[in-house]
C-alpha cells in the first residue's frame, strides 16, 4: 500500500539521502571530530545486470545505528527526526521510498567500535501478518568502519528502467536539490562513482548595480540584495507542527502539550542572473538546506485583493517576455511547513504568507501599477529589482551585455553553460561586465560617427554670404611660396603577413555575438571562431586586396575572423556582416568535411544551427512587436493624463468597441461607463490608433517625452514633418503586424517589421 503513494524515482532516492544528510548535520553540530568525511553515495542498476539482480544502493559514512534505533527506524509510522530541524520530515519516508522502488530492502548499519554489521531484510513477498522482518548480521573487516547501507532489489520494471537510463538526469537533479548543502558544508554526494556537483546560480557579483531615476529621486539598485530577517520567537507543537505565540500552554490546533520555543528566520538573497532564460529564472525556496521549490515564479504575480474577479497579473517579465527572465534568488524558510512530497510549502500557512509579504510586499511591484491600484510605491526587495532590471536593453542602464547595437542573449546563455561546466574563466562576471562596457563604448561611438556623417566638417561660408545678399568672397592674392628642397623618402620595409595580422589583432575588438563554434553535427567538422571588428584602416588579404572579411587559421580548429566595418559592402550596401562571415566559414568547412552541399545550403544550415537569433520567425517578430507596442501604449497614456479627452475624441466607434471588449476580457475593469475620463483606455486601444494619436498630437510624445525625435524644438515645418514621418513610419510597421490577424506575413514583411521594431526601440526615450 505504501508503494502506491506517488513519489517520482528521484524523490525516492532523495528521501533516503535526506536521512544521511540529517545525520551529517547532527555530527557537525556536535563538534565531534569525524574520521572518513561526510560521504553519501548512490549506486544504480547496471544496464548489463540481469533484471533479477538489479538493485539500488544508498550508502553513507554517518554514525550508524544501534539495534534499538534500527528497529524503530524501519517501523512504519516512527521517526527519530523532529519536524523542524531535519530533512527527513515524515516517519513514513523510508517505507514509502523503498516500497515504491522494489519489493525487497536490506538495511545494514554499523558504528565505530562495533564488531559487526547489523541489519534487517524487509521482503514484501514473505512478510507475514505479524510484520516481523529477518535480522541480518555480517562480519566487519575494520572496527573503525561506520555508516549505513540500504539495498533495494527486485525492482519494479518501470522504476528499474528509469534508473538505468537516467544516471545523468538523476545526478543533475540531486545537484540542484542539495546544491546549498554541497556548496556550504563539507558533504559529498556520489552517483554511480561520479561526484555530484552543486548547481550554483550564475548571478552578478555583489558590487554590480544600476541607477534608477534621476536627481534627488535617483536610487542605486544592487544586482544582489541579501535577506536576513529574524522574526519573533514562537512555540512549535512537536505533535502537529503548528506555530503559535507563546503563553497558551497547549497547542491551539491539536491540543497537544509538547511545545518548544524556537527561533524563526528568513534569510538568503535575491539577485539578477547574468543571462536571460525562458525557464530557469525565479526564486529557490529551501528548508533545512534542501530546495523545496526551484525557479518559483509565484512572487512575480499579483492579484488585487479588493476584486475577487480580477485576473492574476504577471508583473515580471513583461518586457519581451518571450525571451524569459533573469531575476533569481535563494531563500531559506526553515520554519515553514512543507507537503509530504517536499515539492511545495503549505501555502495557507501564516508563516508562508509572512515570507511573501517580506519579499514582495502587498501591492503591485511597478510604481505606475501601484499608483493606479491605490498603493504606495512598493519598496520591497523584489520590487526594487523589478524596477531596476525589468527591461533587457543592452548597456549599463539595465546591466545587459551587448555588441554595440543590441543585446547578445544567446551568447550570454552559452557563457553561462561554461560557468556551470566549471570553466575558470567564466566563474566571475568579468566577461559579462566587459561586454556591457564594450557595448556602451561602441554604441556611443556609433552615435558620434553618425553625427559626424551628417555634419559638414567646415561651414559653407559662400552659402551663408549668398543668403545674406553679400555675394561670394573675393579671392585674396598671396605671394607665391618659395620652393622647398625635397628629399626622397627612404623606401619602407614591406610588412610581413605576421606583422599585418598582429596589427589587425591589436587594432580590433571582439564581437561576442559572432565569436563561437561554427559547424554542423551532421558534418562532424567545426571551427572555433574568434571574430574581431577592425577599428581603423582597411582590411587586406594576402594579395593586398581590400576585403570585408578575413579568416586567419591559428592552428587546428582555432580561427580568427577579422571584419572591416568601413568596407563598402557593409558601410554602403548594407550587407549584414554575419552573411559574409558565414560565407567564408562555409567555404573552409566544406573543404574540411569534403561536403557535397552547395555553399548556399551550407550557409543556410549554419545560420539555423549557429545564429538562431538572426532567423526571421513570425512568432518571435510578432512577440517582440507586441511587447514594444504595449510599452509604447503605457508611455503614451502617461503623457496624456492631463487631457485624456483630447485623445478619446480621436476614436471612431469601432475602436471604442474594440477597447471596451479588450478591457473587459483582460479582467482589469468591471465596467467601461467612465471610458475617456482617464487615459486608462490607451493601453487597450487598437495598435493603429496609436499611430493616429501620434500623428494628431505629436507635441505630446516627441521631443523626448516618449520618442527622442525633435518636433517643437525645430522651427522648419518640413523638418517637423520629416522627424514625425520617420517615427510614425516605424510605428506603423509595428502596429500593422500586431493588429494583423489574417494570413501569414511574408519574409520581406517580417524583415521590415523586425528592423522597424528595433529602430523604433532606439527612438524611445531611455527610462530613468
């Protein structure tokens, strides 16, 4: 019957490991010297073993047990663990986990100084109504041996097959569940003879921060916020686990009289991951060092307590949510009860609600939403992080690595994989930080170059004189210069190929987005490419010809690729540098692998495999456009708050109906009778109405209010029209796709919309 209780295979193993780690923790707390270390191991059934011989073995180097303790430990319903200090929280844990895996269990245990191993065999096929099990005694080679060994055999076929197939999966899962214990205590865990590595968080270091707001309202928001809140001591019932204020004498829940005064503490940290991830973000919650919840995102949600019918509002991530999130944390709640499977806390318990209140506060996380809902600004630790890091724009403002033009999310995820593999170079956040600083430098230089390109080096004085009616300047006669003796310069020494490559290397900078392994699994060949962009001069091949891309073999598969951004193919014709780079790489790989693929097929396959972010997909482009439109609607609504009627009168009847339907469907409002009295309708307006609003009322949104483009700050009507048309053109492309519901957009349309989305995002005023 116990074996019918739902436990996954890894949970069964973890339940038995919990007891080992409990024993290790007690030894550490006692302060007694301990020979042999703290080692727990898991041996899985071999794929070569016959089904009848397959077994799972969990062993530890703990203190071992006496005969009396062993007898109680294997009895259903008994536990030596109290419900507050230990991982082994439930007395049935041993029986459930072993009966779930197989029909025969042998437990052997010994202590330092014992002359034999003692144990018990529980055979579910032989045990009688008296529930008596067979005692075991085995000789012991070394009196200093100590620990416990659990052998489970006659495994159920589904569980046996899972354990045979999933050695790596089990090891990774246990590495996550016990990561804090394995990282912070001298405990070792081994699976199939391989040491389990703790899965650490790839977070920004303690000193990184961003600035939110300006002037007197500016606040420094660190990327790592420590949490340590000591709560008032309380009495805990040893019978039912209830916590209560001291002084009642008996448990107010079960009437029990075994009450113990205990300390309560919420501690850990909240922070920012160095990379975005679609699944792996959120908060880990731990009890006694074991993770109960992993990547939990429930604290990113808010529901208005005053409106029972309100929808659950996801407050993070909202900016480009399809890319994922990066807010993370690790919070210890040793005093909060958990479910018997240890995969959730008791969410109805007051202690859980108190922890939520401390970490995320009562109201919405974002200031505008809090104000609209009638709350003061939320200054909880999580709200601070959401304010500071909710957007993923490249640069220092949001602490996001970039390549001078846009974020490099795909690349930073690969850096994180190297962090988790243990590569020394990627353990600190220096590589991520350098990419942030480099992006800032390249981005500013790009703006300077653009300004120089649009500004003449010298004033056209003749044009000014002509405009003033003064006529052109008269030539000024000058004395002829005396001839100067000319000496023939010495012929320069020709530059060697090695010197030329060294010069290119020293006068270039890395391009993280294009520095990676390029290849196809089906070909069995790849190149490890370090891509660098030339800062000055032109790029020339071995024959002295100008080239936009130059590949230089460094040895083996190592290659350096140089790019010349001033080459006319890139600077004038607008070809994407990745296209030319892939062409060069494909040529080399085709020879290395002796491939029969055409170059065009190979280039296309390499783009899909190695540069997936550059592929135009309707889902990704549409999601990016919709989220940008949502951001623009919110910003524009904030700018018309003083005169919402002016914006409302621009609506036609169909647009009013669409807004009403959207507002009601979203669950944000219960009625629309007051529509137009505030600007709350704008976030729900059709996308193309936003274009109409901009074109009809540009002075409210241009000049740095929402968009950076000038309008009232220029006096020329034609210049105003040009500035507005540029912004409105980008906005129209984005609005057309987000409001488009029939058929599929063509690749050209998607490419145009993607470019417009990125250009429009650059037009937005940077939030402070």
